[in-house]
């Protein structure tokens, strides 16, 4: 199905809906929310950054004014009920993981605007903590375990996917909080999808060496090149680890196809010189199920 024609019904079938306040819009995974997790994948809509205009750029202090990013974050966080401390990391395309014990620990170090801890996934079970990862084409993955209230935000580009970052995050939830893989629910957010994301032979060969059945991840394009399906690659890893098929929800949205909604490094870097950053966040819901944020649902 062409990405341009994704309807709200298509989104609903996939387990997602839009939430919008004052022009700021995010994609919410409904089953993850129903399991007790505040969550959202940001869009570029409703911000103040000149990227190229009115963009909700949520990171990258070297490419945008700090006041813009902080105002955009304030607007983004307004989509979620309650008080939150946002905990992220300086992403490296690796497999290191940050554990956040409490809301105070989530905040960036004093005198630093951006994140100073180097890793590619953030896990926690603390109240009022929003674990977040930044992307612009890479795959954002949110995991929540309703039995232990533990959760993770994962950044998986092709390097992270190749390295199995989502499995490291799952393992950390298991070891740190006694989460069971079978009860975990996963939302895979908007990213460069198989319709657009072309890679070269070094990526293709690497994946084929490491993963049995990797042939299915690739659609050949020209000599030495193919489009890669990173959604499926991560989904396959989750399934192999024991996550239930019906507990993995994949957003049917490609960042490269939908630059009207999302930032895309591959589409915009050459065009504008700089590219905004999206953010995917997850935290424990403070209020009882069926109250609070559900009231905000409904914007199409
Ligand atoms: Zn696409």
C-alpha cells in the first residue's frame, strides 16, 4: 500500500492513533498505552525550529538553537499527562544500555544541554521517567512489560539492528527487572522502510552472513544494492527471542516517504544541510487504566 494513502483506519488496525494538541502531533501505540505505558513517537509538526520551518526538532544542539529544542520538547511533553523527566542518551549505533533508577537521575548533567551518557537504549521502571531515543530514519522501538512495569526505548539503525540492540534491551529488562519476554509488548515506530531504504553490498553481505533467512529482508535494486526492511529485521529478532507475534505493533509509516510528517536524514541532509530529530518516548502511566490520557484520544 502506498505510504501516502495510509488512513487512520490503517493506523488503527496496526495498533496506533494520532494525538494532537495545539498543532503538535504524535503517534501513540494504543495497546502499549492500554498495558499501562505512556508512549509516543513525535512528528515534525507544531514546533518552532527553522528546519525548514515550524519544525518540532527535539535534539541536536549543534544544529539548532537550544531555546528552540527546549521549547519543542516542552510542547511535545504537553501531549502526555503528568510530570515527566526525560532520559535519553548520546547515541552511538552500538549496544550499550542506560539504566535509569529514578526521575532525578533521568535529567541531564548540570551545565549540559544534551545527553552525555553514550548508549543506544534506555531502560527503567521508575515513575515519572520518560525513556527516549532520537531518530531521523533509524528505527525507534518501545518495549513495555505490564507485569513488572519496566520499559525500554531503543534506537536501531542498520548498525544497531545488525548488532541486535533490541535483544540487548530485552535481556536488560529480563535481568534488571525480571521482565518476561512473553509478556512484553513492543511498538516499532516510523522509520526508513523497505519502500525507500537502499543499502550497499557491505550491509547486504553482513546481514546475510549473520542472519539465516536474511534474503527476505532485501529487495534488489541495482548492481550491489538493495532496499532493506529494518522493521522486519527487528521484528524477526523479537519473535525469535519469544515475544508474541500479536504483541508486536509496527507503524505503517516510512520517514523517507513521509517527509511531510517526519524528519528524514536521507531525504533532507543534502537538501537543507541539517536535519531535525524525532523522539520516541515511553514511561509508566501514573493514573489508573481507562482514565486520563484516554480522554485525549480521538484527533484524526
Ligand atoms: Zn518509503
